[in-house]
C-alpha cells in the first residue's frame, strides 16, 4: 500500500473538513465493496507459492524423498507433506 498526501488528491475543502475530525494523524480509507484484492494478488506471492508447490509435488512424484525436499526448500517435513496432499487433492 502506498501513502498519498491528502492535499495532493483531495479538494482543499474536503481536507479542511477531515482535519476537523482527525488533525495530522493517519487515516485509512478502505477499498470499495467488490474492489478488494486477495492476499498475494498484488505482489505475486500467491502465484510464486503455487509454482513452488507444483515443483515440490513434481519432484516428489519423480522419486525425491520428503526429507530431501524439506532441506532444499527450507520447510519442515510436515509442511512438505501438507503441500503434497494439497496439490494431489486439487488435481
């Protein structure tokens, strides 16, 4: 999220009115209904994790052991098993 200066995007009258309620403090203005983005949508983190999890599953299918994958991806063995189950069930 990027901060914007109110005086640069809002009319002067509106800035003065807002200052009546909250002077010099931070104010969060939420998105409109239906405009919210899901986690990782903006940064690409969701797609990166989906790709990583697919790679883990393909490696597992190719014969790699959970212990090896755990070391390679710096995840616990339990996390690797959870990822394998999730990808398997989503296919």
